[in-house]
C-alpha cells in the first residue's frame, strides 16, 4: 500500500500581486478546500503566519481577519494546518496599497544570531494554537516546513522547533 502526504504552502506570493487578497489567496484556497473535502481528501496546509503581525503593524485588519477565518475553515473541513515561516515579512513595507518585499530575512537562520528565532517560532505557534483550538480543542502545531526549503544550520533550527513541540 502506498501513502501520500498532500501538502500546500499557504502564503502570499512574493512578487507583484496585481489583484486583491481575495482573488490572489482566499478565493482560490476556499475552492481548493471545498474540492478536497468533496473528494474525501485531507491535506496539510503550511501557513506562513509571519504575514499576520506585520499586517497588524500596518493596520491590515481585513487581511488578518480573512487569514484567520480561512485557517479555521480549513480545520472545520478536515484539513490540517501547520507552521510555515517566511520571516522576510519583518523587513517588508506596505506602500501604495501593496507589499514591498525585501530579500533580507527570507530564511529563518538569519534570525539566529540576534536571538529573534525563538520569538518568531513562539509567536507563530501561539497564533496557530490560538486560532485553531477555537474550532478543534485537540489541535497542536507539530510540523514545520522551512521557508525557502532552508534548514541550515540544521541543529540550531531543529533545536528551537523541538523545544516548541514541533516533531
């Protein structure tokens, strides 16, 4: 018997998004969730939660509410949600109704030396736990998919994740 794990990165595209968040992220994802449920398929969505605190800094409450609502919808419709981090968000700016992204901070290891890696992981896991335990009291953040597929230096990043219950 063969087992497959279907996973998706749930994040805003880094380049120019020439349409609304609804058309770029939320609308297509609702269609995907509904199609998965209709076909009896469950998947894991790795949510880039770094967009949330930065969106809050710029007063993007509509985005945050829609993001949070969609994560709960995922859980309510048989999908798993786990941690994905693109900490470049902490160097991004909201200008002229669009995000200006920096190449700085793209990978989590860039936050080891200044000690912020622990805060980024803690905040991400707490956001997921607070968001998803509202619809699934048994929810636990136990998995992580590295932004940019970067897990170097492996021991330091895995150590921080392991300390936070990610296995």
